[in-house]
């Protein structure tokens, strides 16, 4: 995978593990609902996982961190 670069993605998300979790979850949402946050011709990737990563890179997916209740 060349686009989006991992460096750009890690500026948005704090870790690779979190990125994998977010991209997988969003990819399943795209598969189930066929809802895209950008016009379909704007995506470079044809696969849902690539589209999810592009949405992360564009800042269309907001990551909320939960505070631990300790």
C-alpha cells in the first residue's frame, strides 16, 4: 500500500494497533452500509480497507479516547 503513507496516518492516530482497529471497523461499516464520506471518484483505493485508511488520512474519522475509570 502506497497511499496514504503510514507516516501521514500516524500523525492522525497514535499507534499502528489503533490504526488497524479503526480501519477494520470502518471497512466493515462501508461493506454493510455502502456509505462513503467522500464522493466515490475521490478515492484512490478500490478496496474498502484502503478507503477507510484514506478517510483516516483526510481527518474524516474522529478518534475518541476513553479515560480509564481507576
